[in-house]
C-alpha cells in the first residue's frame, strides 16, 4: 500500500467518524423532539378534557338561566320548560328506537 492509499484510507475513516458523529447528533435531536411531541400531545389531551368540562359547565349554566324565573316572564319560562320537556321526550324516543 502506498502513502496515497494510506492517506485516502485515513481521510475515508475521518469522514466515516464525522458521519457517525452527525448521525448520533441527529439521533439525539430526534429523541428530544419525540419527547417534546409526546409532552405536547399530553398537554393537548389535558386541554381538550378541560375544554369539555368547561363546555359542560357552560351548558349547565345556560340551562339554569333558562329556568330562572322572574315576575314578568313566567309565561316565557313556562314555554321554555315545555320546550325542554319536548326535547327530553324526543331524546327518550330516540333512545328507545
């Protein structure tokens, strides 16, 4: 083997080491990014659960406001309650089908 061959082999080995180092760096970065994605997915799920709870609370609040009675709108409240009863009856019919 000549000196040129030895030098080429050393250069090749150097480039291979550099490539392996870059691979390790990219692998580490990829692992960190995967961890971040998993953390964000967990956070998204928690926020979705929180949003669902808030929506339920809001719906309950809206329903309680519908049933709130003051002196001059008793007839309106009766109509709202009747509408709710009809809606509940409709839901029960759908459940029985």
